[in-house]
C-alpha cells in the first residue's frame, strides 16, 4: 500500500467512525503489544521461545491439573506483566464508549487493560489474570497474590487457586459469548484489530456481524482482508489514537 492509499484508508476509517452509532471492537494480542505485553504468535512471541514444553501444552487444562507447579512457573513468568498501562488504542475505545458510539469491546486478551482505560462493556472471551479463585471454596484472590506466591498459589482452606483464564481444552463462558454475539449482531461498524483471526471459536463470531462497515487493522495481512471494507496494516494504537489527535 502506497502512502497515498494509506492516507485514504485512514481518512475513510475516521469518516466511518464519525458516522457510526453502534461500533463493536474485536481485538487480539496486537492491541496490547504497544503496552509491552508479548504477542504469542508473532515471530518474536512466546510460541517461538524455548521451554521444556510448548506453550500450548503448558497452557492446557490437562497440564494445569497434572503439572501445576510447572504451569505456574510459566504463567507467572510470561503472562503476569507487572506495571503495564493502557495504550492509545485502549484509551480511544474507552472514549468512544463514553461518547455513546461504541457498544462493546470483545477481546481475546486476558490483561484487563480495556477496563483499566475506562471501558465498561468488555467481553473477555479468554478470561482475565486479574480474577483468581480457590478451586475448593471459590474465595477470590487478586493478581498480586498470585504474583507474590511461592510455587503453587494456595488458599488457606488448602485448595489450589486457579486463574480465571480459559486454558486450552476448556470452553468459553456462555454468558460472555452470548453477550459478545449480541453486541456484534447489533453493530453498524465492526473494527477487528490486532488479531490474525486464527483462534476459534472466537474468530467465528465475526459471521454474526450484519452491519455496513467491516474494518481490519492489523500489522500483517489476514485471511479476512479480502472481506473487509477498510484494511489498514499498522499498529492499532497509532491508528485509533490518531482519531483523537486530529
């Protein structure tokens, strides 16, 4: 895409946002990389680093149950990113919601940064590291308790504390899924950003969109590019942040 084409697509996007009343944002790991959180599937992401087991194996329900200490060694080291702050993408989306233009954020991320930026209507498809519960008595524990615990985090009742994160082999939360689908089906504009659209069932939700404008913002090309009305290959924070810095 040449410079002129890029500028045209940006202008078209900003015009679409101005004209929209019901925007839904669907985001993946690329939304949080500008906050310093590593992307699992990019070339320099977690999936290309060396561990005794592949990350897909470690982050599975079976591995959690059978090798709980090894799970938490990886989890605390790689998924708990302390001191991260929302970036311009998170802030722009929160502002769009406050202005009544955005009806929901559907995210595959587990970092809680959308809420930290002020978003209220967030559908966390894969859960959140900020919520943790004892598997025996269901007592709640915050992320600091997990981060500071030695080895496997334990409740005083003797139960193991499990993060409210959807692991491989586990199903998504029905209420979260139905809420996300409802928002997507009511939207006039859907902005998909920072995702390669390879993770199912999340990626399959896009088929519920019946609106006018399908927008794709991603660093790399995706299989959905040909179906989108507007395609911008760039960082999400730069593109959405620019909307408010005009």
